[in-house]
C-alpha cells in the first residue's frame, strides 16, 4: 500500500513507477480503478505478482480517506491504525 501511494503521488523511482500503468478515464470505462491490471496467465507469475496485486490493494482494499492523505508520513501513520 505504501509503494502504491508513492506511485500514485509520483514520489517513487521511475523503475517502480513503470511497473504500474495509470488507468485513463474514458466514456467507455466506468470502473473506478486507478491502475490497469494486466492479464495473467499463471498464478505465480501473474496473480501473485506486484504488478497485479498492487492495484488490487490500492483500488479495493484502501478506504478513500487514506488515498487522499497529504503526505507519506501521515499515510504510514494512518494505515497502521
């Protein structure tokens, strides 16, 4: 969750940021997902990979008020609670 916060707020290295593709909002897509999840072919290299599981944690498991934290320190403190 912390790494996804860094990616979402552009405060991570480019090599980490390149793992995740931001979801572009169009009229055809009605999902509220922030990141695109890749298609997976296997469990070990697909479903359990950071590239797939990161967007799940960010979009489905975190409440909105955590996503809108003003700083990384506040986010870390709030997520522990």
